[in-house]
C-alpha cells in the first residue's frame, strides 16, 4: 500500500479560517447594506440624506475593513 492511499484528505484551510471568512463576508454585506437608501420620494426634489456620514464614510470603511479581514482570514495559519 502506498502513502497516497493511506493519507487522509485535508482541506487547504482549517475550520477556523472558514469561520473568519464568514465573519468577514458578513462585515462586507453590512457595509453594503449601510450604503442603501437616501433617495427622495419625489424625483424633482434633491435629498441631502444621500451625502450623510453613514453612506459616504462609515459604509465604505466597513467594506474596506471586511476585505482586509478576508485577506487575514485566508492567510492565517491553522493551529497544529
């Protein structure tokens, strides 16, 4: 019997990596949800709500943090 037949199939990432990736994905989705809205009921009236702190600053920073967190989740070495 060869070593290949005896060896157990293993994923490249551990369970912890996949959990961290799911958390990062949730952060990205939350950032995109925060970007939603700000429209006016009447198309002839401009809504200043479109340029609020939540949509211009907070949401893009949250999405960026989510992507950085995803890179960390993929690169983290599994515990032995």
